[in-house]
C-alpha cells in the first residue's frame, strides 16, 4: 500500500456506513504482498468527479494494483490523467490522501452501498474479492441486496448513481476496470470513456 495510508489503532470500533475520516467507513482490504490490513473510507457523493481514465493505447506503469488505489492514482496523475490529478488535489474533512479506488476497494463500495433493489450481474469475476476482509464471493441475483445503510439507497443524498464508475486498476493499454452501480458488473472500459469516480482513502490498521 501507498505510504499515504495513515496508521491508526486496531481498537477503533467502526460499523459499515459510519461517518469517519472525512467520508464513510466502507470495509477492510488486505495487502496481498504484506498481509497488512487497511480501512477503506468512501467520500460523500458531493465529491464525485467525471472524466476520462487516461490516454487510450498507453500502458501506465504502476497503475495495475487491485488493492492500492493511491499508488494507481499517483501513477495515473504522473502520466497526465486529468481526473487522477483532480482526485489527488482533494481536501476532505482535513484529509488529503484521496484516490480513485482500486478494483477490490471499489467492489466494497458496491457490496456495502448498493443503491438499488435490482438483480446483480452474475457473470465474470463480479463480486470475487480475495483481498477483502472477509473474502468476497461471487455475486448472486440478490446478494448483495440493496444497502441497509441510511443515506446510500437510491434517491438518498449519498447514493451512488445507477451508472458506471472508474476504478484506478488498469486492464490494458486501452482499458481500465469499472463497476456499474446498477447491477455490480465489473468489466473493462475504453480509457477515453467519461465515467464517474467516487474517491476513497485508506488507513493502516495497527
């Protein structure tokens, strides 16, 4: 994980959806290389951005992590990604370490904050999250169900839109992973597509 992730005591007790760190507690991700665990915090809806992921046909070194959105976002910004540069410039709740979520961080956003009541996408890798705590399993039609967390259901102020959102995890020179918040479909989209971003930040659990 990026050095930007702050270390905080493990004894802090949080429930999914609790206001915390300038956003809302959204679950725990384990770094597959170190085994360290990180709290993921999702920013409020007012901080969403829209833009292209980056330059089509260019493979960006250092933007391939499924767990470290900050490292991915820094690599994207250094390569000229406008939306990555905007996210890195955010100051929310006294925190300046925001990032475009990596693929497995983004999966937690859908798993816990799914805005709608419709069926989930049951194909490909959607829902498979070996790096979350607990490990995420493939989605079924109704699992996850619409979120139980107040404010994040369709029509409420913090709800994700029923649209596609970028992750910071690169798929190839031409595409990057996204998630659709209407059905949980995780796939790759052309880097020139204009999609939404809901920023996250991370805290190391000590």
